[in-house]
C-alpha cells in the first residue's frame, strides 16, 4: 500500500497503526492538500459480504457524528478488493501509550481526559450509536491536548458479523462490561462501564481485572470485585473514586443513567467541597432511604380525633359564644407568659457567655523558631505547643535552603493564642531549568544544549529506523517546557537511524499481485511506470527480470523497484510435439520419467515419474528458440534409457504464440501428462 494512490486521490505515506479488523495508514489528500488517516479493511474480511455491508453502513452512520472529541470521517469507498474509510488525522499519541509511559496520571489530567471522552459518548448515544469498544487504544490525544475518540461504527459492524465465529473475541476483554461478557445486548451503560475501567487505569496504572486467559478475565467482570482505586493509589480524591465505583457497577441499573449524567459528575468532582465526600454506597444499605414508605390507612373511628377537637375549639363560632371578660383575660395571659420565659432565657444565656468566656479563653504560647527544620520536624514542634500549620504550605525555590526545609515562618519569636495558625514557606530546592525543544535537531547538537543546561548525567540514546536523516532527534523525555534536575534526572532522546536496510527479495517467477504483496512487507515502492511487459520464455504473467537485480543485494525502505513481466513467447519461437515411445523391462513394470531441455529451461521434467506395464507412446511438446536444439531424455527406473534431439529447423513456427506453460494450469503445453505428483498412474 505504501506509495499507492488510492482511488486516484489519497497518496499512502506510511503505516501508523492497526488492529484485528483493519490497518491504518497516514496519507495525503492530494485534492485538498491535507493529511488524512486511511483505515483499510483486512483481506480476510473482504469476501464476507455481510460484514462488508455492515462495515460500510456503520462507517456511514459514524460519519454522521460531528463533535470536537470524535474523529471525523470524511469518506468511505472501495478500490478493487480494498474497502477503506478516510478519517481525520490526529497528530499525537493514543491514551494507551500515555498510560504506559506516565501512569498513574494526576487526578486533574485523568478527569479532564475522561470528561472529553464522556462528552463524545453522550453525543454518539443521542445519535443511537454505541461504541462497544472503549479502551485507551481507541482514544487519541493530539499535541494540543484535544481528546479524540475513534473507531465509532466499526465496533458495531464487528459485533454483528463476527461475534459468532469460533474463537472470536470482539473488542478487548479487559474493558468488557459484564453484560458484554455474557453475550447479551449491550447499550449506553456498557460504554459507561468501559470508560470507568479506562479512568481506573489512568489513575492506578493497572487494569482492574487480569487473568491467564480471556475467559478468566471475562468471568472476573461477571463475578469478582475489583481492588478499589484508593487502595492502589491513595492520592485519588474520594469524589473521583466514587465516579469509578458507580461507573463500574456490575448491575447496569446501578451505573450512571447516561453519559451526560456521568459528565456532570466529572465536571464537579474536583471542587474543594467534594474532594473528601463520603464513600459511595451501593446495595441494600444505600437503597433504604429510597424505599417506598407505607402510610397507615385512616380508620373510620378516627373522625373524632384530637385534631378534630382542636379544630372545633378554635372555630370562629365558639369564640363568638365566649363571654367578653373571658376573651380579654386570654388576650394578655399568653403574651405575659412568653415574655417572662424569654427574659429568663436571655439572662441565662448572658451568664453562660461571660462564664464560659473566662473558662475557655485560650492561653498564650511562645512560637518556636522552625526556620531551617524539615517540614515534618517543624510541624511536630508547632503542634507540640498547641499551634497549627496553615494549609496550604507555601513552596519556594531556593539555592541556599535544602529541599523540604523551612525558609521562613509567618510568626516567630512572639507570643500568640494557643490554636493559632503559622504559615510556613518550604524550599523546593534550587530553581530547576526548563527543558528545551530538541526534536528535529541533530543528536550531537542536542547533547551540547543539554550540557549547557548543566546536565551531568548520561544521555540515554534510543535509536530507531525512520525516514528522517540519521542522527535526527525524533522524541525526547522530559518533554520540551518541563522542568528537570540536571544533576539527577535522566534524559532520553529517540534518534533516527535512517531508513532500514535489508536484503532485496527475489521476485522472479512471481505474479504482479504476489510482487506487490512481497514489496509491501518491506516498504518498497513499485510505481506503475516501473512495470514493463515483454515477450519471454518465462510463464506468461510472471516476472522474469527485476531491478535491483541481485538477490540479497542491500536496499532501504522506500527504494523504487523495476520488474519485467512476460507477455508470452517471442514471435520467432517454435513448438513441436514429439511422440516418445517407451517400453518397460520385459515381464515387469517400470518407472518412466521424461526430461526436456528447451527454451523453457534446462532439464525440466515434463512427464512422470510414472509406472508403466506395457509399451506406451507419450506426446512431448518442446519449445525452441532460434539457433537452439531441444533434447528429450528418457529415464527408466532412474537409469538413462534414451534421448531424442529436436532441431529448431524441424519445428513449425508458432503463428500466434501461446502462453508459456504453467504446470499448475491448463495452459501447460504438455496438458494431459502427469507432472510427477501421481505415483500410481499406468498400473
């Protein structure tokens, strides 16, 4: 595929990835002059009509999704047996690579990534599209930090067409939802479960379920609890762990009702008031508050209840029937009683305030000096005299004070009230330099820059094959813009070794399709202008000449290759059918083999070995070139028996040269004879 112009528009540049169903290439859209990603269906699926139909339908459905966190699909098409999808090209890395290199991630970064994935899922779910294969490999993160979810649609096509194939496992079992593992219908909540596992892996650096086989992992999804994230990484806030616990509930009814609901939770989980919220509870204990309470029925004899009596006593008609003095007396009694009670309570409160003020007033304590102490020692000293360390502890770079030692304190050499707070400023060590951008520079120049930054440790050089000039820096760690300690940190540079060199493969006697497949393995190019058709005594349609010509000659990836393919026999070729009569040893069966030397090659077997028990005449066709004499040699029981010369002049001219013989096809000039694979003929 490399170098191929797909559908006359997409120039395939290099392979960037692939999975069980498809290969992904980086390509250039020559019409719009932009880079695109080309996903090509693997060859083992191209003849499955049902799969191809679903693949195209689902790809078109995914193309209807338009969201900043979903990889856009530009085109779907077919060229011969090649089915492809043209997608947005994301310049960056997938989440699996980031987890492998940097996990566990900070909670803020993991939540940011999960929020964008959740936003993409919410958009897809509203369009009735379920991803079914959410995993870090399908999450792309561009260099600008934008998260892109890919492989929408293809997952559904795979599920519909290959789930019943023996031994098939659709998606990655480590990210299966329990209902997916059981083989029942999956929906939006299955994507939510998989996203919960991705968030778990980002924050802990490990998967929740591992096993010796896919079956054992699937059973753990169904039956076993996972180790809670905060037990693996205690720095995870409780509010974030609660999101994982809810998203990964085995019962779909206990998960988030939608991706939108999970997104709302992610957007607020890092707010200060939520960081230390109670651990989420599930099951019967958590559901008691939501159970329906039964209200006792009202019995008929409750008509004269106390409430009914009160209503009657408070009725307007009864008040009108009371005597006037009685009404006046009641008018001032209750206010008087309430006034006396209020005055008494106020008095008691005033007494309590003054009494407790004298009893509870904190005593004065002397603030100890903790400058120069470690943060732990300073905290111990201050708390030992009844003072508190203000939160947060301030950080400041210092070349004079050791790391994690106190530079200054807000209160010093003075008396303060017990329980007061003291703000500490702690050293982070010397101010560290910022890593410069080394990508694209030559290795020696990059090392000089690092030494200029004060690097005292050795640079780790990781050499890889690449189309860049040898010695070019392709990647760096720490990344550009990050701070690093030149005295402690290790700097790793990924450096180009240039294009890979390898022995030239032998293409002789291959068909054009076989040549293209062979060259694709080595990333060698075969443009159409380098394919030549010429007459030859080689089998028609097969290569009889190549350049580079020497087998095992060293070449590099990207080298252009030339091939010459036989178009059939030359016009002056002659062909003659010679009857060859052979007899077995008298009274026995004999094994006969006929070998021909002619324009098709030296000493090639055209008949036998086969056993005969009687005299047999065998027609043998001989192809001759000008000035050449053919020779037919007969062997009986592996011993030379006879030879027949065939001069060029005695053979008739081939007016319409036929295709050269191919022992595996009916175009063989010796059709009807045995090519040596049958040892029982003639008996």
